[in-house]
């Protein structure tokens, strides 16, 4: 899998939960399971997840983070 399609971008605030447990990736968007137990155990190097915005064209964006947990 080269990318994960999370569907159309929400027009307003949203909640996203990205978790990795024992080499399996799961993603929930607004409490709807988008991806569950996707095997990423083949990732041999350290991985990181960016909290932010990737603009797709010229412009600007703001991100507001209410809760960010790293376990």
C-alpha cells in the first residue's frame, strides 16, 4: 500500500486517531474505522507521524490541536 485514502477532507473540525500496536496500524476518523490492523511490521527503520497540515496547493492553513497523546 503506497497511500491510505481517508476519503474527502472534512469541511470543519474533525477527530482522528492513529495508533500502532504490535506492528499493526489502525486509523479512525470522526470515530469511524477507516483502517484496522494494517500490518506494518515490515517497517524495519524507526517511523514517525507528523501532526500538521500538508497543503495541496498555494495557500495557508491553521491547525488546532485539542488533545495529542503519545504512548
